[in-house]
C-alpha cells in the first residue's frame, strides 16, 4: 500500500495512492483507521512530505564506500543524529539554494524508515515490526557551511534541504532494493540500498535502549555517495519498489521566475 500527504484546499490531507487516483483519508493511517472522504486525480496531486515526524532522526556514514571516500573510521556501533522539520519539502517542490551558499552543494540519496508504533527497549523482531513503511529522502548539504559551523544547523537544516517522498510504501523489501540517483536524467550513482554498515533495525534496537520512538518518527539511513547539484538541475532519486522522488533546484530569489 502507498500512503501520501497532499495539499488540498490549503491543508494537508492523507491519501491512499492508486494507479490513477488518490483516495483522500480522514486521518493518518500510521496510527489510525481512516475512512475514505474523497478522491483526487494522481496526475494533479500536490505532494507534501508524506509524514511530518514528531522526531526527525538521521544516520551518517553508514555505507562502506562513503566512509572510505571520507577517510573516516568505520563506526563500531550505530549512532544517530537529528534533523529539523522545517527543512522538509515534498515531491515536485523546489530545493532552494541560498544566495550566500558557496562551494559544494550536494544531494545524497537515502532510504527512510517510517515508525508505526511506540517502542522502547526493542528486540530486533520488534524493531522490524515497528516499521510502518519506507519512503525516500534527499539529504541536501551545503558543504562550506558544514565545515564552518559547529553544528549542522544551516548546512543540513535550511528550508527545503530535506525533500522526502513521494509516498510511504508499506509492501516492499527495502533492503533488497536498488537506489539510483539521476541529475537531469543522467544516472550519477546506483547502489544496493541494503549495503549498510548497520541496518535500520540495528539502529532501532540501539536507539530504543535510551529513546522512545513514536508513530510517525522517521529514520534516514545515510547514503553511499553524494553528487553536486546546481540551480537549473532536476534531481531524481529512485528506490526500486518504492518510487521516484523528484525535485528541481532553484536559486533563492528565483523561485517565481
């Protein structure tokens, strides 16, 4: 099943995505049993991030190739960081590059786990069962800011720096999938999605030793590679069995041009 959030009449509405239409739902399917309250054509859907997470978790340096490229030690245990909801944007919406960003401006294709239940001190089986579904993330990063600042507050968390979508897929073996990154239709990278140092369930087990996870929380799983992007580009991230997240890149101040 595929679930999404759409902008309908200026408000966010959950939907169940079909081949041609999206059934509008009365409430979130993550922690409720929604009724169908209408339909809209899929072709004209205005996509929002498929979930607004209570807490936005993100993994770094979780693929061997990325670790080798960065020249850092392979992690010996799963550790997680945080991102900000203001950075989220939906499928089809622009990634806006701030005027003052200089140097490398990059995309990172990531698998995203969406948590479906409250969880503490989880076993590995409970961690597996806790995942409601999977979506796609693009971890946009301004590298000069990343090196200048003590935290990732603007390099990773500026508005529009975290496209996510287009929907949540509940029926896929995400760790057997292939992730493909394309810029302007040209393939820049393709890798086995599950080729991670630690998988999502390793992280969930470790996290819930200390944190309570809640329905709607998201866990971004890191990327094998990065790719430079610039205003005028269109970035497509495909994870087989889930879908394609596509976003144009615009320069700040040119959004309405």
